[in-house]
């Protein structure tokens, strides 16, 4: 019987010294870990969102160039068609136009770049017109349009227009 009583007393003694709950330091460590994980995740999500905007802008510009070329080949309105890329304002834009040269009066559609994207080519203060001839749809010149993220200019995309009128990006 004495053995049982000693064993019982030892278990009772052991339970008295156990801590219940969490210490303040343990709670703070867990909170810091959660905040770190959330901040890394939110940074990655915002970076993904900006890169996705860049990719979407490239697709829209390529679509506009191909559309202008198709309008020139089909001789819509009996005119040649083109896209005007303008980097003279605070935020760049591109516009679909018909005729020999771009002007506000012959622009059909004006599309501004997303607020976190900028043109690298044309450079700030300049513009480029990409015109397509009637029937053939060949561009007046081969050209490249370069856009990048404002927050990270090294993250850029290039849209090339070759001499055959193909849009590559």
C-alpha cells in the first residue's frame, strides 16, 4: 500500500508544478509570426497584381495594333488606319485613328495606360504613330513600344511591330 500512496503523491506533486495556459512571450511570438506571414503574402499579392496589369496592358496594345491593321486591310472608311502612342502627358495613352496623320478630330478611341504603368518607348515628351497602309496592312515603319511598371522600371514588356505587320510580344 505504501507504494501506491507514494506514487499517488508523486503524481499530485507533479501536477501542482505544471503551468496552465500560455505565457505573454509565447503569445507575442505567435502574433509576430502571423504578422510576418501576412505582410509577405500581401506584398506578393500586390506584386502579382501589378505584373498582371502590365501583361493585360500589353495584350490590349497588341489587340489595338492588330485591329488597326485589319481596318486598314479592309479599307474601312476608305482610309489607312493607325495607332498613336503618346507619352507627352502625365499619363500615357494610345489612340486608334484613321487618315494620314493623327489628330484629335480623327481619333476614334483613346485608351489611357493603367495608373501603375508607363511608356519607356516612346520616351517622356514624345509620341509615335504606327500607320498601316490600305490593302496590304503593312506598317509605315517597324517599331517597338515598351511599357513598364512605374514602381519597377526593370519589369518591362516590349511590343514589336515588324515590317510585315506582325505584332509580337
